[in-house]
């Protein structure tokens, strides 16, 4: 299938660049280690800080940051294609551009799962030990929720990337997007530690659907009666963001036609 070839190419390209590969691995391990060190210092003063045992927080941080590092995508791929003019060729190909971009990033994600996520979880499990999933059923639901979270962050990214059709540089937009996701998706700080006013706002955004929901399911922190609603919320946001992505793509194609691209 042509889309699988795109994913495979992205996977192979990431292997080729050895320095980038080393940098990605070091960055992932260091970010997790620093977070563990900070939380360990907090819990050394109070073993049940805010009612949560350190083992729960430790497992949460390992999983959330590992998933976050896997969810990193190529934020400037579309922008580079627009600058070089290759975007016109891509849009003329007998493929769906949105699906094309998705599979390209799937290749990157598979690479990061193999090189970063699995080694980091194994390493920190051996060094410190992490809690097992709440149950086999919860692990299955965690996997599904993580996949849904991936779709959520992809469509958020795609909408930001498409801004390159209207602005010369998307660097500032990408930084703002990354900071918002890092802080309010629960990647670094579990949302239960945040002020209630902030979490109430986050509830009405797709941010907690990216990382927070999957990890809570893994830990068994979401009641069985509420898991279906949590997964449905992820699905609703995927649909909303998908429709926005399609609309933005159509506007971008019209803009390209008007400019004679």
C-alpha cells in the first residue's frame, strides 16, 4: 500500500541520521530522569503528598513522558515543502494529502516507539520499578486510549502546520502549541495537582485526551463506569479536529490555486 511506503520511508530516514537519533534518546532519558528526581525530592518530605503515593506518581511520570516523547512529530515538514514548492506536487499526487501526512508521521512514531519508548520504560523499570497496569482489561483500554490520544495530537499538529500556507514561519505557533500541550495535557504535572479552575477549563478542551486519560486508565484511576465516557470524549474530539483539519486543508488548496501554485 502506498501509504505504508511513506511510513516506512520516514522510519528509515530517522535511522540514517545517527546524531539526531542519539540526541533524541538522550533528551528522552534526561527529561524523564529530571522529572523523577524532582518528584522524588517532593515525596522525600511527604511520602503521601496530596494523597498520592510516590509509586503512582513515579509510574505516571514514566508513562506520560514516554508517550509524550513518542508523540513528537515533524513540525516543519509541511512548512519546508511549501518553501521549496514541493507542496504543489504533493497535492497533485493521487493520494489524500491528510492521510499522506498522517502516515509519514506514523513512520516517525514507530521509530520513536522502538528507539525511545520501549528502552526508556524498560530502563526505568529496572532502575526503579513501575506499577503494573491495574488489570489486563485496563491495559487493553489504556492501549486504545493511547491510540485515540495519538489521533488527537496529530490533528492538533496538522491544523498548526497548515498555518504555513498563510505565514512565512510557523516557529512561534509551534512553540506555543508545544508548551500548551506539555503543560496542560498532563505530560509533566498530573492534572490533579493543578488548580481546580484550570482543570475545569481543560475539561472542555482536547488536551486531557492526549496523555492524561490514557495514563489514568492504566493506573486504574478512572472508575469503570466513567471509562466509556472518557473514550467517547476522545472520539468526539478526534471527529471535531478531523473536520477542522479537512476545512483548513480545503482553504489551503484554494489559496494555492489562487496563487497559481
